[in-house]
C-alpha cells in the first residue's frame, strides 16, 4: 500500500510540469522606469503549445499593486493605451507582448526598480491557473 501511494505521488509530481507545458514563455523583460514613476510595462513572447485556444484573463506581479493586460490603439490620430479583459492564443499560436503593442502594465510600484532586478510575473488563465515567470529589469535608455 505504501509503495503504491509513493508511486502515485511521484507520478502526480512528475506530471505537473507536463501539464503546464501547454504554454511556454520566453524573452520576458520589464522596462526600467524613472525612480519617481509608479508604473512600468512588461513584455514577453508567449507560446501556446496545445491543440486548443488558451485565454489569459489577467496578470499579477510581486512589485506592483495592480497588473493589467493592455494594448495600444490608434484612435483619431492619437495613440492611447487600452485595458484588455483577455488575450486569447489560438492553438499553436505565439503572441509577442512588445512596446507599442500588447503588454502588461504594472501600476502602483511598491519600490523603485533597478536594472538587473528580477520581477515575478503571473499570467492568469481562464481556468484560474497561473504561469509564473521571472523577468529581468532592463534599462532601455
């Protein structure tokens, strides 16, 4: 009985990374903001490796009071930022969160950022699970 329990436990622990592999994230980074700024943006490339669409419904960060999905929109000759409720990746699709496009907006920074810091970002899926990634802070000046 004990051996069966241990095998079952090991199988569950081993399976967890496989289940999470339907989404992979790379090239994540956070823009260094001026010391007095209370917001910044984060970027990444997100890959849907599954056979079904995956919807992101939000985001969170350990360094911001609020993190939102955003996009840039040109309206009447003016570029403006728009909060998104979701971002959906089609099966086997890749999206790039990039400056001037879709991105994560980190608002209410808890402390000033420094180049080289690592920021924890959580991408929240429609099923309630989260993809946790580490993103370095980059000085883009």
